[in-house]
C-alpha cells in the first residue's frame, strides 16, 4: 500500500484520489482553500444559490464510470441528472432568435433553416460532419489515453477543410471556417461562440475546435440537480467513503525530491513536511524539472454576475441562452489582446428550473457568465469600479434574454477572475481550456507523468485539459498510470 499525496481538491484530483483509494493506497489530499471542487464553485446568499463555474455537464459517462469503478453504483444514485432541452437558445444583435434542440442533428438543421434561411442547417451539418472526423481522430489520444511521448501528430489539425480553388490557403482557423463554410454571419457567430466560451481566440484556434459544438450536439448537455456543485459534493463524499484524507487550509510550497531523484513528499506552508511514495499535483504549482503550464496570461477567465430576482421563472424558459455580442471581433480583441472589457460582450444566461436554488417558488436565481481577460492578461479587476462597471454592461446585454430584469432584481453579486485567483490559486484567475489538436501543439497540455519519477499532474492544467469531463478523464488516466497501466481512461 503506497502513501500518495495529492495537491489540491479539484475535480480531477478527487477523481484520482477515489480511484487510488479503491486500489488499496493510502491517499491524503492537501488543499490550500477551505473547501473542495476547485473551479466548481457555489455562491449562496439569502436562500439563493448559483454556480460560479461550469453550468452544464457534457459526457456524463465519465462520472458514471467513476462511480461504478469506485463503488459499483450508478452516478444517478447520488445526483439527479436532466438533459436540458433546448440545449441552448441564441439571440443575435439583429433580433434573430433560435433555439437548438438537444442532441438531434435533424432538429438542429431544421432550427437553423428556420432562423437563418434555407440551406443554413445543411451547411452547419457539413461543418459538424467534418468535426466528427476530428472527434474520431483525436478521441483516444486527446481524451482517453495518456499523452504520447511524440506529440508531433497532434500538432497537425485533423479537420478536413474544404478546398477553395486550386490551393488551400494554409491551415484554417475556426474563424475562417465559420466565414467560408457557413456563409451567414449569425451562423459564424454561433460557431465561434463555442470556442470563446472555452477561452479560445477564434482567430487563432485551429479548425479542430469544431469538435466542441460537435460534442455537445452529439452527446447532449446535462444539468445536475442542485447545481454543478452537487456533483463536486458527490465526488467528495465518494472519496470520504473510500477513506481518502482531506486537509484543508494546507497550502503546498513545493514537492520534495529524494537525493536519487524521485518525488518523496511535500513541503507545506505551515512548515510541515509530508512524506509520500507518490505525489499527484492537481494544481498549477512549479514542480522540480518542469516548466509549468502554458502561460496563464494567454488564458482568459470567467466573469460571473449572480442575480436574485423576484418573480418565478416563466414556463418554457430555456435553461441556457447565449446573447451574442454586437461586434464579435471587437470582443475577441478585448479578451485576447488586453484592450480591456468590451462594451457589448457575449453573455451566457443560465436559468435553471430548480426549486433548490431559490428560497421560494416566487423567486428566480439567474447566473450570467462572460469570458474575459484575466489579471495576468492585463485587466485589473480589483481597480475601483472595474467589476461593477462591467457588470452593468453584462446585465444590460442579458435584458434581451430576461425581459423586465431590472424591475425584478433584488440584488446582484459579482465574481471576477481576481476572485477565482484568490479562491483557487489559478494564475490570474485563468480557466484552462480542453486540449485541441493542431496549431503545432499549442493547445496541448503537459503530460500527466512528469519528468520527475513519482510525480504526476492531473486536472485542467494538465492533459487532457480543462472542463468537467476532461478533469474526470484526467483522473482516470493518472490513476491508471500509478497502478502500472498505460494510462487510459476507458
């Protein structure tokens, strides 16, 4: 039985801890904050509760596998899962309003034809059909298996771009695919909004990012009853049931290594020295022999406005509505070039049909989310008026999705990347995106097995990158590596 020290109590770290504990190891988790879940946060006040991190779950099979492998019981015995329908509603500056049904190709084609004109749905389907080839080419090496030693093949974009004329104009970006292959600027904004939501610049991210809408429209989007934090609660409780030890308020200064090289423990901020046979880093900490994750300054963060509203949620309201920016390119410039918050951002409006999130049926809890530059990306969110001023712009945009919002507002709470950094330790408050093929490997993450023997990394800052499903797969890969396997999440 090995002694395993895990740094951080994020979703990937807890997934690893639960699997290793089932394997008979003694597992102890050291978390700098007072709670678990990492970016899967919750804000609660006056009987209202809000998700401050991910609002929906993709690929729930990842967590179903975790619960079966660590307790032989279904995930649904611990949390309620509902497939939201429509998957998303989209509002455009010209007044176009389209709702995309959940996990139905024919339904999406029909909806887009009705909103954008005949042929728009089929063009979208052709793009997502090519995205399916991306999925099939990268599913195993990017999601299910440990990162290969030779990542050169993953540096090439597998998106089978359409040729125009005699020659293809270089490797396509998501923005160029949107413009050339969808034709309609609203359809283009729809496609690029998926990348922006994950923190990618559509102007530079490879066309392989088409896999992001493909995954959602193929496998669906799911809501966890009580909010996404309920999933973190369930994973934490599974860890406790498997005798994983948790130490909160335990900041880690660094990883100790033995004279002959292997990791042998941790140095804590309070002066404690923790001995371990194996160390798993679930946080972006500097590690011996490692250069660390990709510069956080290139990764955006999440700006969140929690709105407590009087009046109940109207029947038939979409769970998720995306209000698109008036000028998408100006927004990209603001997020990725340090130009400061834009006047008209793309806002994701989350309105769950969940009585547990409100104090009474005569109230509604609404969460607004925006992708923004972080403190490391050049924005001082702690500056006087910065957060409140931008929140006003966000609420103004959200009024398109929530009629009478201001008259219904009881209060609001604002969460910025500065809050994310303070609470989770993420550099600048950045939120890492999932791994993508192409761009010479720019969007790959560090391998789970480090250059230091006995030291592994897990979670959004390592392979296969950010997102709830990716964190769970990362946990499975690391647990398998430590158990002596090849590192596979299948």
